[in-house]
């Protein structure tokens, strides 16, 4: 679906442009450029729009085939920038990814969106209210798109961090339930998050590299700021991944500690039961001649000794925290 198509001259939107062909022709001016936005387009729409702007066949293939890594390619004067988008379902603690493809030329910028992710309608509205910034051309649009997407990266990182902290608290709680399954599931989401954002670092650095033709020098600080924000998001994701690895190891260690405590507790009760069992076994033997059998104080002495020994064992086990 074609969300919007317009031509901008000196940062102002031309109101008399209606068709794609008109957009293409009107963007030929030196101080004007076309901006097209497509969301979940069909193959026919893509071929019609991208064919109108005479893009290279590999660029069209990239737009048709979604689910690519973030990358930057140059075909003649057209730059193709692929950006992964991320959507986080907090109720399921699950991440789904989409894709935005930017075709960048001095006279046009085409934004193609596939899958989940933040809509870019607000980006166009914000830029149209900043005519001086929009007058910098297609690179200003790409910067605004990158800023919007990377802001979403940071928001999702905050949501993931809340889940990481919750799991960390559960690991070190008094509960005997293992949370290794939850840790593994969240770690998988964090890895998917990292796979979406980390490959964007290199394309972004190439895009803002020194000496790039038609790159407005005014925009360079803005792109550096976006690049720094992306680097922080990547570092944040790496830290969460490491923390989850440590939490998984701690959870497994907690399970082993609880098992050891259970074994010690069982062993202590077995030892307490062993002494009276031994005494009962001795006096349960069928011998007619046993010195203590005919002694009036034999029974109280044996019972007293048995209880005293069991009490001493119980005290020692309790003192060593086996019970």
C-alpha cells in the first residue's frame, strides 16, 4: 500500500502532485525531491513504483524479498539502506522483527516497510513542520527514519531490562522453583534483538563516511548522534545478554545448592534413625543369654542412652545447619 507520495521543494510540500508519474517528473528540479512511503506493499505496487524511478533490478529484488540483514549497498547513484525494525509484545515477552528499506537518491527517497515496527507517519508530519531541516533533502528524511527506529530500539531495551531484572530477582528469591526455562526464553529474545540492531552499525558508519557525495555537511552531527545512540543500544543489549548468562549459571548453581541441602537433610535424618535401629537390632537378636536382659535398670539405661545419643546427633546436625 502506498501510504503517501509527495514532492518537496525548499522543504515545502507541493500540493498539486497526485500521481506517481507526476511525483517522478516533479522531482527533477535542482531544489526538489520526491518522498514516497510504502507499507506492506504488494509485488505489483513495488514494481510499478520502483520501476517508475528506474531502480536497479537488484534494488527491486531487495524490496520484494524482505527479512534481510541490515546493510548498505550502492547501485550507481542510488543507495539502498536496509534497517531492521523491532516490535516487543510485553504480554508474551516476545520480539518480532520487520524491515524498512530506504532507496536514497539526490532527487528522491523511497521508504518501503515490511512487517512489524513503529509507523513512520509521525516522521513525515514532524519533518513537514521543520521546513528548514527538510530542505536538506533525502538524507534528512533518512536521518529522521533512523532516529525514529533507534528510539524504538532504546524503548524495547528498557522493556527487556525490566524482564531481566524480574528474572534476576526470581533467581535469588526464596522460591525453590527453577527459572532456567524463562531465562533461556528471554535470552533468545535478547539475542534476536541483538541480531536486529548490531549489523546496522557498519552501514550507518559507511553512510556518514567522510567524502560521500551529496551528503550535507550540516547533517553529519545529527548522524553521529544517531550512531552514538545505536552504539549505546548495542552495548545495553550485550550487557543484558551477559547478565542473563550469569543469571542462568546462578540459577543452575542454586538448584545444585538446594539439592545438596536436601541430601544433607536426608542424610542427617537417616543418621538419627540409624542409632535406635542399631540398638533395636542388637536387642532383637534371639539369644537367651544376654547380661542386660535380667538387670532391672537395663531397659531404662538403654532407652536413656538411645535418646541421649539421638539428641546429641540432632544438636550437632542442627549446629552444622544440616537440619
